[in-house]
C-alpha cells in the first residue's frame, strides 16, 4: 500500500521570499505555525490515501489519458486566506487565480477515478497553495496584520506545466513527497 495524491507542483520565487520573511518574523512566530517546505509546494487535485500497489499503474494510465491534450500555462498567485474560516484558522494559504485550462481534464480524471473504484474527497476544487498549518494563535494582531496586508497581494505568475502522482511518506519530521509519475503538460510523460 502507498499513501498517494495527485497534484500540480508550484514554484514561485516571490512567494518563497515573502514566506521566508514571515517565517523569520518574531512577532508572527509567537503563533505556532508549521510551515510547508517550499520544495514540496503543490495544489492537490485528488487525495486518494492508501492505495494498493497494482492501483499505481492504473493511476498513471488514468492521469496520462486525462491530461493528454492539456498544454502547460501560467496563472497568477494572488492573496492569502485561511481554512476553514477567519474565526477558526487552521491553514494559511495563497490563492491561485485560475486553473481553468486544467478543469476539463480534472473532471475527466475524477470520473475515471470513480469508475475504477478510487475514493476521494468530492468537495469542489479551490485552487490554493498551503503555506502553513496553524497550531495556535498567541499573537492574533500579528496574524491579522499579515492577513490584511497580503489579502490582495500579487505574488506573481507561476507555471502550471505538470501533474504528478505523489506518494506521501509520513515521518516524525513531517511528510515526504515522492514523485511516482509525472505527466508533463503539452509534452510526453516521464516516470521517476
């Protein structure tokens, strides 16, 4: 069994610089925030959880089939937000303007996953990049300042150029994401 998910990796120098400043802000970090590693930033399309080994090959075929005609594109990363809501923030995220060019393939893949017996969360996709998990807020004013200053901040353009099947390996230091299959958009797939 492998714990797997399907995602779009995100690389942003601007978001990296800004979030590095936040990580080093002593007022903000009175709060207990568990920051995501920028090397593993991604937008989750489908979290499938524990999957038997034979299902991995099938997942690769379904991803390849669904995204075969999708070209890479760019989108803007705008603003910060929290889940589930401002009164009970548990996740700090950056928003992505649009993943519209992926949506037909995303919907097709969802249908194929269901038809082939895979189960996943069926909440509508809200494109976001998780920056930190919020354990507790001891300095609410510092957190509110961040939210107010960066609510509409433009973090620049990011390339959406591949869809990856990741294995999530849980460790005491946090999860490690191992790519099992990469579907390059507008190009041939490669496996690693």
